[in-house]
């Protein structure tokens, strides 16, 4: 009996070294990404630096890079009465965002997991409201608001901001609802859970990152809105964007003071975005990886 030997030799797989060309391409893309990121962030950085300058240092040519920081511009902003504008913006933003989530969540649920008749027509109607330029609708809105005596009223902005953000919120949350397995609702229904209980205890905890992302985007849109505020408010309900326009006077532009006010105006949204960054990333990437 002869033994048959297998002369076949197997060599262990070895990692193929990365090609120098591939490493070079990755390095160039990384450098390009940093350059683009710095380019986008540089105006914000320059605004913050200018806020700590005196007015005479903000207008120099070439720009002053080395200066003695001062808080005079921030003291002037808060001493000039920015607090009521901040409170108006905060109230309109939070109330409108809460109403958007309250009204948009059941609408998005009905258009995704619980289909209604003519779903596509409803979705098109929602998004079609964003196709009309605001400037084309400001006259009838002004006439209607004036007729009911709601000019210079913060609740007018709350209603308009809610209507402005609701279509976007419905479309965003619908995409999050579509990623929820329908088997979860079927299992909850078999266990005797009602529709609202299934929505509250099963679905909403799953899509909470998406709701946080939607809420943050609605807050940014409401906080930055200017056209409605400048045309429908005066002194009682004016918001932060309207306050910033006051730095453009017949005497010229107070650039350092404007940068300080803009920094104060941007700070709340930056803080909220920083606190909710984990939820925001999860919400924006919800359903991207299965």
C-alpha cells in the first residue's frame, strides 16, 4: 500500500501593502476636506474675533490680526436691549417646534406605516406649499393678520413658523417611520396594544433620534427666519434677526457691534446643536445601515 502525498503547498495569505498611489490620493482628499472645512468655518471665526475688537480695529485695511480683546461690544449689545428679542425668538422657536412635532408625527405615521388613501397626493400637497415664494404670499398674509388684529403679536409668528416647517417635518419623519419594521406593530397589536399605545411605546422610542434631528432643523429655520418677522412685527414681537438690522444706520455699519450681536444670536443654536449632536448624527443616518 503506497501513500499518496499531496505536493500541493498552500501559502498563508499575506496582507498586500497599500499602493503608494492610493495613500497619496487619500492624503490629498484629507487635506482637501480640511481646506474646505476651514474655508466654511473661517467667516464664523472671523465674526467671533471681530466681536472682541474695538470699532476702530474692525475697519482697518489690512485687517488687524493682533489686538487687545475687549467685552465692550457685548456689553453694548446687552445694554442695548437684546434680551426681549432673544426671548421672543426663543418663545416662537420652541412653541412652533413643539407644534410641528405634535402635528407632524401622526401625519407622518399615517403616511408611512398606516397608509391612507391617495398618499402620494397628500405628500405632494405638503411639499407644494414650499414651492410658493414667501414674498408672493406676504401681502395676503399681512392683510389677514391685520384684519384679525394680530400684527406685532408673537403668536402670529408661532403659527407661521409652524406652517413653514410642518411640510419638511412630515417628509423627514415619514422617512424615519418607513425604517421601522411593520412586524413590531403587528406584534404589539397581537398583544392587545391600541394604535396610539403602539405609536407611543413602540415606534416613538425607535425613531427618537430622527425626531431630534427634525426638531433641531425646525428650530434652526425658525430662529433664523427674518422675512415674516420684519414685516409682521414692530416693537413687541420682534425677533433677533430684526434686532440685527438695527446696526445698519444712516451713520454707517457698526461692524464690531454687529459681530457681537450676531455671535450672541448664533450661540443658542450652536449650544443646542452641540448638546444634541449624538441624536442629530443618529437621526440623519437613521436607516442608512441595515
